[in-house]
């Protein structure tokens, strides 16, 4: 998966699966920064995979959920 495709795909999954957090990140102008961090965490997973692989989406949702949970105050 190319870098631009990975960015677009991760952004789409974040927007669809975590809409409240997505809008919060866009409103605070942190979306690009946080997407870049998530993509770095997912880099081995995204390498060479196709976006229509359902297991990729499930793994990505799990990684994003853990990442967003770590952003919460007190964690």
C-alpha cells in the first residue's frame, strides 16, 4: 500500500469507526499529526496489503482503539 493510500485508508477507517474522536481531532487541528502517528504504528501491517482485506480493517480498528485510549487523560 502506498503512503498516500495508507493515509487515506487510515483516515477513512478512523472517520467511520470513531466519528466522535475523528471530529474532535479535526476541530483541534490534530488530525494530520495523530494520523501520522497511527500510520507509523501500523506500518508493518500496511506494507504490501490491499485495502479490501477485511482482516486489515479489523487489525487497524484495534490499533486505533488502543492508540485513542492512550490519548485519554490519566492513561
